[in-house]
């Protein structure tokens, strides 16, 4: 099934704040794990952990900003595209016109032929 244009904008609107939140978590991770490790008496290679954590924070922040720009600045989805995707609109095989799906209608309202 082909998705209508602009379907990904809804997904990007949801993922943008989640990625921003994830970047904050990746930034705070080495500091929190350092405190936990010192309280437990363990040693951790903090240089490697900070490097990986800050790279992941940057990647998540970059993706979050990109999704934010694309999600809220993208093209809006037409209501007919949603209706077509959910099956509320059907296309007549004979005249190729779109009509709303109704249980009581068994003929096309445009050409009068059976659906």
C-alpha cells in the first residue's frame, strides 16, 4: 500500500522531541555512570565513555533538529488522502471517480454502474 504524501510529518513530529530528550540523556550518561561506579568502587574508562556518549548526543540532537524542521515545516496531508488510506473512499472501476464508501450504496453515484 502506498502512503500518501506527507505521512512522515506526523512521525517526525513525534520523534523530534524524543530525540532531543535522548540527546540530553546521552550527554548526562557519563556523569551519572561515573558517580554510580565510584559509589560501587568500580573503575571505568571515562575517556572512551565520554567520547561515545558525546558523539551519540550530537547525532541525536542533529536528527532531532532535522526532524523538527521537517515535521513542522513540511507539507500538510490532504483529508482525502487519509480517507483513501483508511478505505472510506473507493474508486469506481468504470468512470474512475472517487466516491465515499457506504454499505447501502452498491452502484456508483456518478455513472450508475455496479461497484
